[in-house]
């Protein structure tokens, strides 16, 4: 397709190209000094006491979090009814049962603390709290519920790098925070992620899980700091590489400015869509939260045909997406009893994601809105 406005475009320039070239010319591609620098700077973003462990994807970080917390067969993990399938997949991969909690409302699509409390049982070991679209969850209420029932919190902050809740960075609330650096994320390296914890023990387990449970890294042996290695616990290969770490360092430099650009574009969208018939814009009026504005989702009216709307926008050169199909409709999950989530299911059927990226222009926002209004008419 020759899109007039794509759903997402990278904000890369020659700085990223030079960073990659530096790694290639340096001759060390495996996890090394760039990775360490990336981890240190990322941890600083989340505040004192945080330890950051760079990994191959956000999904890897989620899997590691469950393993580090000892979640397994017979356990239950609560997660949002409106989220990407990775959250449910990792729960099943460790042998536990996913339990879905509903959205708070049609205006706040994040997980409802009251429904989380209703769905906690004696088998509940963890909650995966997702900051949907980069808008922080009500972490104060979730912390209170989970602390009272001794349920661990895993933050899925894949959408929320740079977002804060009451002044605290998203990803630094729970036992483990998990970030994604997939191609369309606010900090993009193609594939990559970060496992973050304030717990020394959980950070230690994360490092072992990331790299085969080995006591020393290949870089340590290459630089003469070690001759051999021990295997301290069974582990995986969820390592990041130096090219992606180098890209991550450049993208960290851009993050504050890029998120500010996303905010400005979001406010323009809201202004132009105010009062538009057949549309509802969520996440208005959350004064105690600073989002990262990862995507711009809208809710179509009940009588509108989403497929026809998407096609009409496509014909006008506007790329859109859906975040997300209901988990219950996937073949792998249809036979499971996951819990009732009527609001999340309704949102899944009517949600539409409009283009949003830091280098997007005000003219492009106006073109998207004009095209959407034509499509709805």
C-alpha cells in the first residue's frame, strides 16, 4: 500500500545508523558493554534501587518474571481482558491458569481493581497489570488489593516507558516491571525488552534466567575476568545483542522529546474529534497520571461497522489497527474458562487505533480525522 499516513513510522536518523556502524566495526556483537550502558541508563530512568536486565523481547521479560516468582502448575494469574496475547501466553507456558479481569469502564480501559479483587482466589499468585496505550493503571488501588491478599504484581509496561502515576515511573511499582522495545514502541530497537526489579533476589534470578543460568558471561571470559563458568540454575537464552542495545541508547536520548510530540498530537486529535458523532475517546481527565501516549485508540459506536470503517480509511490511504481482539475468541483459548469481561469484550469489538508517531505532522492528524469523519458518514 502507498499509505498517505501510516499507523507508525520510526523516528530514526543518522544517529542510529552511526551507532550500529560503531558496533559492527568494533567486532563485538553479543551482549557486552553497550548492553551494560543501556541497562544502567534505563535503571536510572526508573529511580534509585531499580536494576534493569536487557532481554530479547518484552515477552521474554514477562516469562522470566513468572519463572522468577515461582509461578507454575496449579497457580492462577490475573490479567486484563483487554491486552495483547503475550500476557496470556506466558501464563500458560509456565503451566498456570490465566484469569481475566474486566476494564474499569468505557472511559478507562485499564484493568478494574474491584474486579481484580473479586477474582482473587487461594490459587492466585500474581497480577499482570498492563498500562494500556501508555495510560497508567490505578496502581495505588491495585497495590492495596494485592498487598492485602499477598499477590505479586508484574507490571507490563510495554506501552508505558516514560509514563508516571502520581509522579512515580510506570514499571517501578510491582515486584517486576517488563518493557518492550518492539519496532512500534515508544523506544524502538526492532526486538528487545527490559526486566526491571528493585528486589536483589528477583534481579539475580532474572540474570540467571536470561543467560542459561551461567555464573559468568561470554564477555567476562573474553576480557579475561573469568576462565570458565558454573551453571547456578536452569536458564534460557533471552539475551539482547549489542546492536539493539546501541539503538536503545540513542532512543533513550530521544524518549522525552518523542513522548512530548506524541502528547501534542494526541491533544490535537482530541480537539478535532470532540463531539464527533459515533465516536468515544477514552482516557480523558486522568490528572494524576502522565501517559506515554503510545497509541491513539477510539471506540466506535455500537451501530457502526468497524470492518467497513477500516476499509473506507484504507481507500483514503489511512492505515489503522485493532488493539486488541478478545482473548476468548482465539482458538487456543476458546475452550478455557477465563472469567467474564463484558466491558473488555465490547471494547475489543469496537476499538480502532488511529496513526500516531513522534514525527507525525499536524496536517497528517487533520487528514486522518477528516478521513475518519468521511468514513463514518
